[in-house]
């Protein structure tokens, strides 16, 4: 995928610079982040076409939220001036929602329960960002997210939904302490908003899902080295 290729190129670039002179990497910073984040969103499955009506029974809606500890990411950035740094950050691992179970009767009380399980995985979460330095070693952050959303459903109806991509934006505030040798530590908080996504069942085209109102909030500790 495109984001994976970008991350590989970035890591290769850092490796290449590691064997160059100090002047060749002046202004470059690399590091790792350790974050706790919370995400929320609203999901809706709609049945249309033959046999469907506009009644509520044809629309299933669910709101969800979850917290994820121990998110690790790597970043590389370059100071284009004393005021602004541009960078790219990528999650080292995928982030998955909890699995949601919905058990329903088929046609009558004598029928066994049919289990429907759904969860999603956010893969290759990549952020392109700008840090704008402010007084007292603080900075303001603007970010643009690119994420692959992989669905992991097991539905009694046999419906399957394909994977989709989404993008989003984020804003954040941080504080940075830098030692004389260029090693730094940051404390950062941020809030994100992601674009809505939708998909049509690959088995039954009369069914479609839509996920809206996707938001995230994160607190991070970042360690790095500036050259």
C-alpha cells in the first residue's frame, strides 16, 4: 500500500543519512512515541431494495468508543526554519476495536441464536504534520491522517464488507525539553477527526454500512534525537 511504501522510504532515508556527515543531517530529528488514545464513532447498516421498507427494522445503528494503551509509533521530521518543522509519523502496530457481538433469533423462538460479530482494524495509520514552535518550549501541531480500515466481520447472513480507506485531520499542543546533546523529550496531547466511510456488502448489494462521527484523542510521550 502507498502508506507502507512511504514509511519504508522514510526509514531507508534515515538509514542512509546515518552514514553521512553531521552537516548532512542538520535539522533532522527522529524518534519514537508512546501513546494512550481513545476513539469513537457511529455505525449504521441499511437494507434497501426488494423486501426492504423504510421502517426502523431495516436500519441497525450503533455508537461505540474504546481506549487503546501502549500505541507505539515512529517519526521523522525536518526543521525547515527555527519556527516550523515538517514530519511524518506512523503507528508501529495496527489498532483494533473491541469485537461487538449481536445474537438474534432467526424466524421463531425455537430457532437457535445466530451470532453476528463485528470489529475493525485501523492499519498503516500515517500522519503528515507540521510543528509550529511557540514560546516557553511549547509547540502547536497540525496533522493530516491516512488510514486503512479493515473490517473483521462474521455475520450469520453471510454478508461481507470490503476494506476502505479514510483520511482525517488533527490538532495538538506539546512541550519539548532538549538536552545539550540533541536528545529531547516531548509531552503532547491531540484531537483528531476522520472522514466518514461506507461500504456495500460483497455478498448482498442491498446491504450497506456507513461509519460516521469518527473522533480520536491521544496523549503521548515522545523521545527523539535532533541533529
